[in-house]
């Protein structure tokens, strides 16, 4: 039925350093795929930098969220440029606008939508609105681990989890503007109620993204689905 691809900050941090290879891989994979696709862009270091500045200036969380949304939309515009004619020619700013792009046979690309709502939630709601049954989150780690694999070497990676098992892991996280590390609880609620499968994979696997769109992580990440 198709997928929403959530490009985490890892991808755009690399792009900001001048590495365009990941966006080139994204275009190549999507050109090879026959699936219906939508894309949501995260914020990365650029978003966190400006959120930090707003904080230092005394801005509240609402203002920090607004700055974060603007940063994600800049990243989304980069994706539109990278995809060329297969993408809707501008960043979509509502779910209805995404549906309009989708109906034209083009890939809608968005960033954030609403303050206090992560791009995880945006991607999940996008999947619901467009009737897609898979969400692929592209991030800095190659799946879901028992503990943070960066801090704890030898941490066990889960190949498959139920929504309930994943929720137990997420309950141990904290949430701040620009820092939704793994996946947030609102997003989990959305994918669980609509039975949307979730794959979490690493950004350097984009050359095999077309394989992941089948819904099988193929050893490239972790899958969350119903029990």
C-alpha cells in the first residue's frame, strides 16, 4: 500500500557537511520503487542550534518548536530539489496538501506541521491520512536497541517488536523540542491504532531503501508491528 519515509536529522547533518550522497541514494531507490511514497524531513543539528539560540534569548517552548518546524522545512526543500520531477514541487504544509500532491502521482515532502508535535507524529499522521501501511524512519542507528548503542557497547538490537514492547522502551525516554531521539509516544499511538508497521533503519542504508519498502527489515533495521 506504500510508505512514509521519515528522514531523521542524521541525513541532513551529513548534507550540511557537504555530503549529498545520501540524497542521491534516496532518489535512486525511489526511482526503482513502484510503491506509493511520502516523505517527512527531520531537523537535525541545524534545528537544535536554532532552538538553543531561542532558548538563550528567553523564548518559550512554543517559539522553540516554531523555529524547529522552519528548520525541518528547509531540509524538506533540499529533498524536493534532490527528487526533481518525482516530487511535488514545493514543501507541503498540511496533510490535505499532501493528499493533493499524492493524487497527482507525485511524492509529497513535508517538514514539521504543529508545535509540540514531533516529525515522528507528523509522519505517522501522514501515513494515516494517505492510507499507507508502513513508516520507515531513517536515523543515526540501525534499529532499536535494548540500551543506547552509542553509550553501551554490546547492546542487543531487536529485529522485531510489538507495539507494546516498543512502548516499554519509549517510556524511559524524555522529550524536549528538537530532541525526539527514537520515536515519540503520540506517534506510537497513531501507528498502533491504524496498524501501521514501523521500520527503524540507519541513514547509510538508503541505497537499499527500495528493499525495505517491502516491509521486511532484511537485517537492516528493526520492525515494530502488532502482536
